[in-house]
């Protein structure tokens, strides 16, 4: 695209190309946004699992402390 | 095909309906117990201090001490609802509202430890942990900032106490406008409180008031655990719908849905903990999680308001006043800190920085947690006692 020569194109053609590109760009942005939103909706559909995960506080803490100590040992 | 017949299907659905009805009735019973327990604490505290609550809590006349009590108590039992309900009961029993305000603010800080611990579950994946830890600690930074701004102002001018006082006396009625006669809670809770009083007297005549407080605290603790578990099951569908509806609708919608979901599950730590895996997976950005977390701060105030309905008589206004302080404080903090662009960014920046550091060296996460929730408050208690 970088080296493409647009000098031969008419002003009208250039405007049309810009408009078309802009439309494609908007569509692509819209698609990307929609995919992100869909992914968020999917995550929320797993709310029960997230509730479950959040309940395992103490085991999280235990694993974390073990990890901290092993990291400290490695650093030594 | 498993081939479930229509009659089997209708039997299962009627079983489910019966179970749901039973669960809802149990929720109502638990709310009744919560209200009764708050009444027990109020009555026990009143009897134990014989109107001299100020002397008993003399060590908390320093607002800073009150704040520390709130932080440590909430961090230890991981439930701000329990602590704020107990505070309402204590105010009803004679603890001055002025002393209770910093405790309420401390409960706000203490409750943030729960989602921070939840974020530790992502420790095995560095990027995931960084995102999860930031989502958890943005709540900490916000609540620490809120205290740093509002506590000094409250100590000097008492705006929260004054506004809540005016509202409470309008809602409950002052001495001349008492709605004591119309209060239907007291006749419902009085017989149970009387039974517990008798039980406490049977165990120890001298220490019966203190025992009544202990019973009250124990019941609140259990009620909050069970009600949380039940409401999670009963409300998960509704909570999902609310969150689905708020996606892609901006921060105000996030704050509102955070508040509503918290009211539904009666626990801010449940709501904020729920955000942690959503952020950890990378699907939700910290910017999107942040308003939802703030909504949880507002939604959690419903428990203290509910607890305040337990109190009738002269102290009803004070009990409602402290519950309203909790609500007004959290709403004002959101309006001020989130409303002002430059202030809004500080908790995000703080959380991102801390998460980056903690993801590199896990020891920093440990130092942060132990330091903020236990060592610094403990040291301050120690220093205060040395000076006093």
C-alpha cells in the first residue's frame, strides 16, 4: 500500500475511495467491539464458577505464601 | 435421549419451586435474626456500660483508633456487613456516633482484603495475576484515598454526622416526633431477646450483658455467612442479567449495577471478588472493573440500614444516623473521587503500579497485604498506647 501511486486518480475517485475505506474501517472497528462485548457476556455467563472460585480464599492464601517462599529461595 | 416424561418434569419443577420458597423463607428468617441480634448487642451494651459507653470506649476517643478498630476487625472476619451491623448495635447501646464514624470508615478499608486474597488465586500466571491483583487493589486505593480525604474533614467539621443526623431525625422522628408506637419490629424481636437475656443470666448473672453482646455478635456472624451463601444461589441469575445489561454502557451504569448486585447478594466482598477473575482473564479492563467496585461500596450500606431498623426508642435516631453515615460517606466518596478526573485516576495508577511490582516479586504483594491491613494499624495502636 505504501508505494501505491494515487496521482493518476481523480479527486472524485479519491474521495470515493476514502469514503469506502472509512466504511470498511468502521465495520472492522464495530466487529472488534462486538467481539469484545460478546466475550464479556460469555464471561458473565460463567458467574457461578467465579462465585465458586472466590470462595476458596484460604487455599489461595496458602498457595500464595508457598509461592512467595519458593521465589525467595530461588533468589538466594 | 434420557427421555424425561412431562410428569417427571413438572414434579422436578414443583420441587425446585418448593425449594426456592423454602430458601426465601429462610432468608427472611435470617434477616429477622440479624435484626434481633443487633437489638441484642444494643441491649447488652446498654446494660454493660450502664450509660457509660463513653468510658468503656475511652480508648477510641481518638478517631484514628476507631479507624484502626474498624480495619482490623473487618480484615479479621472478612465481612464489613458484620462489623457495620455490630457498630449499629453498639451505637444503639450508647456508643457515641462520633466515635463510631471512623470505625465505619475503617470497615470500608478492612473489607478490601477479601478480594485481594481472591486475586492471589491467579498467582501461577504472571500476566493474569498482575491484572487480577490490580483489579483487587484498585478498591484498596480508592478506600484509602476516601479515608484520607473524608476523615480529617469529619474530625474538624463533622459533615457526615450532621447530614446523617438531620436525615435520621426526619425519617425516624426526634424526641417529639417519635414513631415508637408504630414500630412493629420491637414486638417481634423483644421475646427472642428476652429469652437470650434469660439464657445469659443463667450462665452468669454478673456477666449477662457481656454475654448478650457475644451472642449477638455470634448470631450476626453466622447470619451474614448463611445469608451470603443463600443469596448467591438465589440471586445469581438476576445478578447475571444486571451485569449483562450494564456491559458497554459506561461508568455510571457500572456503578449502579455494582450497587444493585451487592444489595442482592448482601456482600460487597462477594461483588468485588467476582470482578477479580473477570479482570484476570483480560476480558474486562481495570477501567471497566473500577466503577463496578465503587458501586459495591454503596450497595453494602444496605446491611447497616437494615440493622438500624432493629432499634426503637430513644436510640433509633442514632442507630439510623450511623447507618446513614455509612451510606452518605460512600456516595460522597464516589461522587468526589470518581467525579473529579484527576482524583479518579489515582487509584488506577496506584493499583497498576503495585500490581506490576507484585507480579515481578510476589513478596511485595505479601508485604503490602500484611502491612496495610495488620502491621501499620497494629503499630499505630502500639504508638498510640505508648503516647497515651
